[in-house]
């Protein structure tokens, strides 16, 4: 599976998941930038990663501002933003990535040759602005009506 | 007639969503039971009467496929319908689940209607239609 196909499929998966499960219309931004440029260093970010193995191995990641997490968690659970708790917000990020990764591979890997792991939160210290440059991989930059997020894939060469 | 539903998913948010969809769809549910993985599910199944299981596949400790295998080994559990609700959408995984004895397969992301239709086809539409108060699109979800 080539990277280009994987990334194009990821864009479709992100749109489908964000709109169907989180009622969050999104637009893919095709501008060529880095994660450090995409996110302000004042933004508090949360993130998750999901490992996969098979003919291609690596991990998918998902980075999202804390404020937007509250919004999508509220949409997902049918609550008001201030009614969501930290556990629900953390769970939502992991589940969002789980659905994006799973949907992506189901669209481009009909043989089911890729096995997905269990989504995990990325430690907060690893997604501080100054460390975003250390995330090496292909990234999709996504805009919502009043915020933005990013998702990507890091593939390991075999 | 009401039935007991066991929802198995390591995401508590996903369990809450599925529960909400089933509730607003008007099925006559007696009791909702929840488990975070296959092992917990088996413990509940050994202790409580359950009419249908909805399970994720990728979970820690025991995944959804392993759960079906264990259920099919048990004389009492083997007849309980199992619906997979999972991000795994490849033909191969679906076939694997059906070969193991799954009764239905819903891929995430899903619409409330997908869960409702699958449950109706397995449990019969009677409860969903009789108890539902008008909105056929899944209530206020």
C-alpha cells in the first residue's frame, strides 16, 4: 500500500468519522506546512496514537486542541460542553482515532491484512509545541468551523 | 417482551452511544449490561441472562472474535446472538466474524439507523415499532 493512497484514504476517513459520529463538518487543508506552524505554541493539545502491523506497519496519530475535544465529546455523547469530564474527553480522542484508523484501513485494505492495535493517549509532554517537530510522518491538516486539528501516519520501512 | 442487552467495548463513550441509540429506538430493553472487554463479558454472561451481545473487536485482554469463540463453546451462551460493532470493515474480517457465528456486523462510523436495523433483523421489529413514539429516524440522537 503506497503512502499516497493511504493519505488520500485518511482524508476520506477523517471527514466521514468527524461528520457522522461527532457532527463536526471538516475541511481538509492541503497547504504544505509543519505541525509547529499549524498549531499555535499557546494551544493546549491532546493526542492519541494507534499502532498497526501487517504488510505496512507503523502508527496513526491524532492531535487536537483541548477546546475542540470538549466540543466533539459533547457532540458525541449528547451533552453540554461543560458537562463532559476528563475521562470522557480522553476516551473520545482515542475512539476518534480508532474509528479514523479502522475506517481508513477498511477502505484501502479490503484483504484485512493490516491488524490494528489499541489506541493510546500520547503523553502530554510529547505534544508540547517544541516537540511537534519530532513527529515524523505524513500529516493531514484539518479545519473545522472555528478550530483545527491534524492526523497522520508514521510508517516503518520493512 | 423485553430483552437484556450486553454492550462490550473498551470505550465507555462508545458503550454510552450504543446504549442511547438502542434506548431511543424504542426497543423493549429490560436491562443494559456493559463490559470493557471479552473477559468481563464472559463473567457477566456466566452470571446474568442476556438476549443479545453487541461487541467491539479490538479490545485489550480478550477481543471480540475470541469472545464469540468462547461463547460458542458454552452450551447456554452459544445461542445468544452476537453483533460486531467495530472499526474493522474489511470483507475478510466480516467473513471471519460471520464464520465464527456472529449474527450481525456494523462498522464504525455508523448511523443510529444501522444499529437499529441490525437489531430489528435479529430480535424482530415488533418491539422497536410498537414502543416507538413516532420518529423512525432514531429519536433525538
